């Protein structure tokens, strides 16, 4: 059975690192065209469903918004070593992903 990927938008900061969740740049890097999965210390990954929502989240920050493909997660919360948030606590139009591949 093949998993259906969706088009989304990943917010990345300096050195292509990112985190939507807690206002800091996470440890995951997002090289172009490489499938990224969560580590054992966090999960799932966060993307935006629309470019408009990603740009709104970025605001005047130095972050970039990159088009990506993602595999939707069935999980309804995102977590790391010390935090956890439900999907409804994240910015509007956030999707949780089991994998993310940035296209640019």
C-alpha cells in the first residue's frame, strides 16, 4: 500500500533548521529533496497546509517558506523532550507529518 503524500509548506530558519512548535529553531535540517523523519526525541514534524499560513507565521522573521511533500501523521499532538502541544494549540493550518521532503 502506498502512502499518499500531500503538498505543504515548511518554515525553515538559518541553515535550513526549523521548529513551528515552541518559537525556537529545532534540530532537524531540511536539505533539498531529502526525506526527513522525526527522531526518537520528537515527533511528528510540522508543516503548513497553505503558503499563506506559513508566510503569516513567518512574519518579519528571517525564516524561509519552502514547498514540500509530506505524509500526514495520524498523531494529534506534537512533542519534544520537554513540551507537548495538541494540533488545535498550534498555528492555524498546521499539519502534522510522519515525513517531509522539501522541494526547493
